[in-house]
């Protein structure tokens, strides 16, 4: 049996001690790694574990920066 790679918000709340309102606030401020499929938020377990091990800091991803043509 394979283990799921993702949590929905309720599963995330069962595994880390945060309230739903706190998670939504962190998502809106991009302070927690997440993906959005339609209106549904999903959280990659590996990304969340890395985020926790990083002290709650999200890593900067190159995609977040605009490409400048000089």
C-alpha cells in the first residue's frame, strides 16, 4: 500500500498544531508551502516536513523572481 503524498487542510491540522484560520492566513501570506487545485488547497508532506525542519521558513524558489531581459 502506498502512502499519500499530500494532505488537505484538515489532514494538515491533524499533523501539525495549527488552527485552520492560522493556516489560511499563512497561505495568503505565502508563509507555508502549498498548492491550489481549483479552490482546494493541498500540502505536499515532503514540503511541509522540510518547512518544519527549516524552522517554518519557506525556501525562495527561482520561479518567484521575474526574468529581466537586459
